[in-house]
């Protein structure tokens, strides 16, 4: 049993409140001098009609203190100092026996959670904002799945809208060979050309509209061109998803809802929510202090928002979700607030279960990157740059390493992903290669390096056997590391609660720092006390398990050597 449960059980016996409720009140004190766990008695004071510090005092006197070094009261707080040997052995044994499922739980069993992420627009570059969404969304998907939720990863492709009419009109300028080789660049080229030509000849715009209308009506010629544009774009996107090792359960994008929008209009009509404004049909959102949500434009065309309404309704019916999460940049906050408010007005109370997980902008310290082609950074270039810089660093630090190419890939891509996940997601990210790839900053490579260090220590100990004496792991540094390792599940739950993968990135930075402190200060392989040596080795092994687990939840691979 872990200490949190033990403490909760013992308090529960005394105060007649369910263990589950007590467990929620237990806190981890901010400083080790204040104990390992703390129980504030304020809440009990209300039901017990007694001063909170009195309750703390009484509990201290009556509670069974076996397993604890001491129990103290400070005001209304009951502070528990656990027996270090017991905590170390129970934590380490748990990690070793659970292995890669350490940190998991089944609290989400029977609940469906949708995580929509990435969602690039076809025929347009997959830009850094989409990469950000991909990194955060993929991490959330894995983190949430680890707690037993049934998670569904959806890529809401931007594959519908009037721009496809324009692209079809521009298709006569396409260079098939270029389209085969670098589809997005070629599609972008003809799209730009369309706008240049339309400046001179405005009738092109009408042609574009006509093509989109025909596409909506299912005309064969337009449909097959659209399909071709979609296929070549997806081929390119899939290359990026492969590099990042990201998988989706569904690619139902905007076009998927093209035949499901009449129903949305009907529902809103039935509820009397549609009003006319300058020829367009809108839902008035005055009572929410928001501009109206446009449902149909004056030419009768539906838009992005209509498709999102249809998608939300479809998802509720298909997946009966517990949460429907959208990982999209904060520049679309108003859009999502309008969608959720419209659903709410239409009587769908589950609108409250829809969550916009927003993130900030990505800025580049490196000018060269942001000006290569207009304002667009080609993502593959970005990932490849990461890989080649990692390759160069390895070449310099460890030229005789085996599998150099594989390591460079994992380190380079891991470094980019970690950068996106490291800070509070709503903060803007400044992308600076030197910081990102540094082996001793708060970076992906630093975490991967710590893992490889641990593995190498374990490698050197092959053949050693001894019974661990956990009572001897009593230095401040060892105990801090053990406590951190024991906190994985709490970190995961709090990351889910706030939809914030950075809680796990910060957690694993702390673990890596504590681990580095520990092995720099204390001998492991050369430790002469067999029981202590064995215990330290188990601590190293547990640390590698936790690092690997957290990196995998963040979508980053480990390397055995680097
Ligand atoms: N394709 C959109 C874009 O690139 C993002 C889609 C976000 N998801 C949604 N359900 N609207 O801006």
C-alpha cells in the first residue's frame, strides 16, 4: 500500500469520513522540512464543529504511527514524516514490478475521450502551429489513455471550403512532375498564381465559385480532382506523422460533414435560433457577449463553423464522449467559444464537455528559418534541421557511437517535440536551436542523456547480485529522487486535469536533475557496501523506467546510448 492510502485509511478510521474523500485532501508539502505528506484539518472543522488545530492535535495523539518517523502538527496541519526505508522499498519495488505500466490507472474505464489534434489544411503547408497541435495533442492522447480512458484521436482535416474551387480552377497550371515530387509546394504555387491572375481577370473568382458549387453537388470531374489533391497532400502529411510516430483513429475532416450540415441548419431553425443578417443566416450570441455565429453565408454556402457544429453533434452520437477536446491555437478561441455557446443554446448540454485546449504562438529566434519561403516554414525542413544538428553534436561528442543515424533522428525530433511541451501551453514559444539541442539545459536531449547514463550504469553492473538494503538509501538526494519517482501518477492526473502536458515535462526535468545530483554525489558501481550498492542500482533502474515511461507519454523515444 502506498503512504497516501495508508495515511487516508488511518485518518478515516478516526474521523468517520470515507477514505476516498480523505485522500483528496492530502497534500505534498512544498518543503521537505514540513514532512512528506500533510493533512489540513480545515474541512473537518466544519463537520466536526471543532477548531481545526484542535482536531490536528487530537489526531496526532490517537493515530497509529507505525511506518512513520514522526507525525507533527503545525497549526491546522498534520505533517507526516514517513519511514524512509519503507517508502524507498515500497516505491522502488512497485516501479520495478509494474515496469512500463507504472503510473497507469483505470480511473477512466468506460469513458470515451476524443482528442482532436493536428488538423492541417490540405493543399496548404503543415505549419509550426499544426506541429504544436500535433505534439500537444499526441501527448494528451497518450497521457489520457494511460488512465484507462478509451481515447479516440481525430484529425479534423481542412479538406473542404471555397478554396478548393479556386484550386480546381488553377489546376490547369499544375506541373504534374512537381506535384508528384513536392505536392504541397506545387499546390501552393498554383494557388498563389490563381490570386495573381484573378487580380487581372476577376471572372476567375466566379469560375472558382462555380467549381466549388459543383464539388458540393458531387460532380464527377471536380470530385476526382479534389480527391487527387487530398491524396497527394495526405501522402506528404503522413510522412511527417511517420517521422513523429503519430497515429490517428480517424481522419474525418471537414469534407466528412458536407452532407451533415442541412441537419444543423434544421436543428437551429427548429429552435428558433436563426436570424438573418445582411443576407446571411446567423445565431445571435449577444447574451454571451460574442459576435454572432455565422451558419450560412449570403450565397448560401456553409462555412467552417457550420462544419464544426455538425462535427460536434456527430461525435456525440458516434462516440458518446465524456470529453471532446480540441487542440487548436489560441487564435481560434473565439471560434470555439461561439461553437460551444451555439450548441448550448440549441439545448445540447454536453456542450459543457467540449474543451478548447489552446496554445500560443511559435516564434523563431533564427531568422533564416522563417524567411525561406514567404512566411512559411516547411515542417520537414524544421525536423530535418533538428536531426542534422543532433547528428553534428553526436559526431563531436561520441564519434564512435553505433546506430548514429537512428540516435540522431530520435534526439533531433525529440528535442523539437520537447520544446513544444516544455512550457505552459498558452505561453508563446521562442524557438532557438542552441537552447533546444543543448545536452545540459532543460531539454529533450538532457532527459534522453540521463536515461542513457542510467542504462550505462546498469550495463556496468551486469553480473552483480546482492540484496538491496533500502534503509541505507538515506541521503537527502536519494530520498528526494525516490519521492519524485513515487509522484508519477499524481503528475499524470494533474496534467490531465489541466490538459497540460508541460506538467509531465517539468516533472521529468525534476527527475532527471535529481538523478544527476544523486549519481554525481554517490558511488554506485564502486560502492563497497553490497546492500547499499544493490539498493542504489534498483534506484537507477526505477529512474530509467520512469524516464522512459514519461518520454513515451510525451511521444519521445529513448536511446540506449548517446
Ligand atoms: N484546419 C484548421 C486550421 O488549420 C484547424 C482545425 C481545428 N479544428 C476544428 N475542429 N475546427 O486552422
